[in-house]
């Protein structure tokens, strides 16, 4: 009996690379707007579409974030926060209420961003410098 594989085809890999770039550029281009954060919405949508394969997109995005902003203490936080969001979306993927998804994403990520800003003393911006 052949085993099922979670392999990625070349076409899927290219699409995931493009979606990673869209995710990262959405974050960078909207960084100047206060309280606008597109990454959560895109990761939520990508998880609903790709399922478990979204972790390739998430970790590629976090690696790009580390390269662009620098590998500081907040980077470790980004590694698991986006993964937790994806796992929660996978668990509740049958849920169709926008209110449910808004509350879930807001509740999950609120402690994460306050940790990044308050305890590490840095919040990355486009130039790679931190706010103090």
C-alpha cells in the first residue's frame, strides 16, 4: 500500500513563493499606517486555502522579516505567533463567521504585539531601526 505524501509540486512552490512576497511587501508597504496590519488577514486566508502547507509560507515570511529587520528577540516571537494563528485556523476551519475570525485573530495576537513593543524595546520599521 503506497503512503500518502505531503510533497509540494513546483507550481505550488512558485505560488507559495509569490504569496510569501505579497505577505512581506504588504507588511512593509503598510508599515507607515498606524494600526493597519494585513499579515494576520493574509495568513488566515492562506491557511484556509493551503491547509498545513501554509507553514512553508509562514516560515519563509518570518525568515524574510529577520533578514530585513534583523534577528532580534522579537523574531522568536514571530516564529510561534503566526504558527499558533495557523493552527487555530486549521482547528476551526469550518467556521464561516467573520466576527468569529476577527475576535479570534485579535485575541490571539494582542499579547504578542504588546510583548514585542514593551519587553524587547523594539518595534521594527522600514529602515531597520527600532523605536525607543
